[in-house]
C-alpha cells in the first residue's frame, strides 16, 4: 500500500498537500533523534514519497549525518577554507568548474558565487583527505549539494557521501567501483537474464556503462526531478538505491529480445545506454520500479 501512495505523490502535488507534508517534515526535523530511533520506517516512507523542496537541503543534511559531522568538527571547514591548497589539485578543479550544470543560474557565470563555492568545497576536500585528493566525479555531486545548502554544509555532505555512502569510489584505481560493478552484474543475472546474457556476449564490462551512474549518483544522467527523488531515497537508504536504479534502467533498456533488436552489437549497445529512453528516466516510473523490486534486491546480499 505504501508504494501506491508513493506513485500517486510523484504527480503534481496540490499546494495544500505540500503544506501538510512540509509540516510533517518540520516536526521530524525538530525531533530528529526521536524519529530516527523510534520511527525510522516512517522516515523512509516519507523520503520515498519525496522531500518537500523547501526542506530538502536540511533533510539531506540530517539524513546523511553531515549535520552531526559538522558539529563534531566545528571550525574545520573555515580552517581548510583559509588554506591555499595544493596548486596541482587547484588547477584541475579550476578547469572543471564551468562544466558543472552550466545552464543553472548558480553556475552560469565564470567566477560567479556558485563556481566560487564549488571551488571552495572541492579544495577543502583535497585538504581534508590529501590521500584521495580530487576526482572529477566529485564536482557534480558537490554542485547538487550546493544548490540546496551553504558551502560548509555542502562540504560535510560531500564528506559523508565519499566516506559513508560511496567509500573508495573516488580513490585512485577505482577498485570500489569495479567491485560494485561485479555485484551489479551478478544481480542483473538474477533479475534480467536476457540483459545479462547480452552484455556478457558483447563483453561489455560493468565499468563501461555504470561508472558515471554510480560515481555521480545519477546526477549527470537523469532528469532533474528524478535526480532529486533518487537522492532523497539515497540519503535515507544508502547505495542500494543506486543499484536499484541501475538495474531498473538496464532491465528496461535491454530486458527483452525485442528491445535487443535495436542493439545487435557492442557499439550499438553502448550508444543505447548513453542515450537512455526518456520514458525510463521519469521520476514516477523510477520510484515505482525501485520500490517494486526492494524485497527481491534485499534478499540478494546487496550491501
């Protein structure tokens, strides 16, 4: 029954319903520890329904643990922000700034406040984790965070994504991504044998098509409304949401012999996965599909 309401609420939400949801979220955020300890299942359902836009940034901060991390490290971001940074990393970051959501008002102007804050957040992370430095996939992730919260909060949100949600993803060698690619391929074999056989036949390793999906948490792949809905669930439930979205997309694009007629070879298959059918990227479709598979996925040993 929960997922009926989630599917219903992916449609346009009437203003009075949105106000009611905002009131419920305000109550949760103002009594966060109680809700997380005693009513976490209800929190999860409300994340699946979609967090009200006016409270999304604050909710992400609470859900991810970034608020607690910030409080435990009071003044740390300001300290890192004041340091000059490694010139080698700064040069790479500088070249990437204008590529992040160039049509969004925050990031349109070269040297504008959005790009400046993005530079600050990414530089601070290279100083916070000099063993990791900077990875290009962190830039769109940090940019999405900055659209919803101030630079300090976005920094701690990025720290949580890199350390708690997607550990090892941004380290040299991409070993964590390769491992999760193997896990994804194993799940695909169980959930869509047709798609699995096709990818295996044409020697399409998972890292060829899922690396950007996972490392950017779909922020460079899906329509904006879908990105926000997926991130609402991702911050609540973790990386399994990214796995589920990937499986939905692979099954939807490659899951029947009829669909495979459009991609008889390796090149055509990669092109198909680079240009996903818009029908399968809509938030209403993805949320419903991700929810309908959850019990199957959870029984599959997915982390």
